[in-house]
C-alpha cells in the first residue's frame, strides 16, 4: 500500500522579525524563498498546498492551491495545519515552513518511516536535542481533535503534540537543513553559498 501525502507549506505568519514582510516571497539566491522550498519539498509529496493569510495572488502564481487560516488573527502554525487538514486530498499531511530553503530532500520518507515504525499519530523532525515542530507528518483525520484544541483558545504547538502519540525522527546528519531565515540580516548572510 502506498501512502499518499499532502504537503503543506506554512506561509501564513506575520513575518514580524523581518519587518512584517511576507517571508516566503523574499528573494533569496535569485528567487523567492518559497521557490526553494517547493523545489525540495514538492517532489516528496503527492499534492502541495500553500497556507497564506495575505499575498494570495503572488502565492497562487506558483501553481498550487492557496488556503488561508480559518481562524483570524495570524493564529500560528497550528491554525495553518488545521486549515491544511480540512483542504488536503490525502489522508496524511506533512508541513514545512516557507522560510527553510535548505530543508532535507528526504524529509518526507524519513518522517513516514518513523511514523509507521512507531505506530504514531504524528512524526516530527529532530536534530540532536532540538525538535522542529513545524516539520511534521500527521493524519488528516485528527482535524476534529485539533479544532477542539484551537477552539479552546490554545495555540502552543508542543501542547497539542503532547496530547498525541508522537515520534521524534532524528535528522542529526542534516542539522543545517533546518536553518530557517527569520531576519533580513540572516537573509543577507546566507545569500552567498558556502
């Protein structure tokens, strides 16, 4: 049996540490950051959705469905995951942020293997002692469970994870792949390869 997976790129944040710009659309090494994410993430999944709360036309130009949070007010990555679950065609959904242009090209198969091996509800990437909660694979049938959590006013990603059977999948061999770009200074410093 093959596992069909929806990939969700999280681009719904405020970008406050970058001067409130839309991070995924910032140019990096000649193309928008989300373009780098799509190049690495897209081939690993069967469908791509982009979660964005502004710049919908610009994101739609990348050729994938753009979906906004169902909860107003830039409610964070769980709100993005929730709307992704509601819109996904496939029973599994994997997330990656729009500001991680170096993400592993084997992210999805390794998360999937870890999830199956552990019989987990959710698999999350981890490098050494550092979990990366916005790089996760989970089942879309947990949407109602997540909806209840969000409806109670909670937003903390690790608190929701604590209510599930979670497996942390080690990526110690690819620690740099999880570097994300939060500020314009980081964007400039990483602009030159090497």
